[in-house]
């Protein structure tokens, strides 16, 4: 049995590329709460100004459909478009509370940063066990996240030292990469680790993320179902779906 066989992966896989929020750390729910706080505040202001009805952001349906796994600006645009709302793009310097794409996105980032600083971050125990196993087994490890707070989250969760490469929201902005569902971020991580996409497995809980793994022609795509969307993950490109990474660990 090869090393990869022990980890629920094909033999050709030498590298694991992990999404962060919802796969390694319990921060997906933090992001969902931050998106809700930001969008609900905006929608209330807009409703009050126009006399319209307030229709709240849904932390499950709206989060999974429009923002999960995407760069922050793309998530903001996607949700606004779904609601038929057009806002100016604005500028990266827009203050929170400014009704522009950048202003709303900056407000969301400020909220989630405060939540992480106040409450800390926990890694999923099964994910930590899996990381320890693949480290011991000699597989390469990279983390791929659309979050600009990736480094801080890894440090807070105590898992930063597991990774040889990190591609995050800061990388996306610096290198002008397309966000998920485009495969650019995963391809960048594979390049940093010196492997071809076919030699790497992608681990994702977001529909946009498994789409990225499939479109990038990676060797294996693992969907991680934390919210009851196993069939949707398969439909979007996952080769296998698990509820926790510990399910992939096979006894010798």
C-alpha cells in the first residue's frame, strides 16, 4: 500500500492543497455571521431609505450560493447581483458604511477580523489528525484560501507550521489571480510546491472550490460536507465527499 492509499487518495497524489474555512478551521460560520451582519445592516439602511421590505441575508442559503469560497469583492458583487442591486465599485480606501462594493467588502472584513480577535479560532480535530498523518507520510501540504486573514487564522488555530506553501487573498490581489471557481489559486499553490495539478488533491467545502479543483484538472477533489450539501458538492466536481477529514484515514 502506498502512502497516498492510507489517506484515501489515489497513488498518483503526492500533494494536498487545503481550503481553510470549513475544511481546516471552524471559521466558515464566523465568515457567514460576518457577511450576515454586514449585509443585513446595508439592507436595513436601503429598505429604510426607500420604504422597501427588509429581506435578511440567509447564513446558509445565501452564504453557500453567493459568497462561500470566493474572494471578498466577488462575494459582495455576487450577492448584490442576486438581489438586483447595483452599487458603484468604489475604491479600496472606502470607509466601512460606504455603500459601494469596496465599502461593503471592507465592512465585512472589519467585522470578521474583530470576531477572530475576540473569540479566537479552532481547528477541526479530524483535520488536525489528517494533517499530522500526511505530514508523517511525506506528502506536501499547501493551504489555499480566498481570505486575506489566512495567516492570522492559521496562527490562531495553531496549525501554521503544517504548511509549506500558502496562497491567500493577499496573494490573489498581489498576483492578480482569478478567485474560485477559477482554478488559479490552486494552480499557484501547486506551482509553489513544484508539482503538476494531476499530482495534487484539492480539499474543499465550498461549491466554488470543488469547481476550481475540477476545472484545474487536479488529481483528486475531496468535498468536505459540513452543512448537508453532499450531493451539490458531487455535482460541482468532488470525486468523494466526507463529513470530516478523519474519514479518509485508513488503518494500516
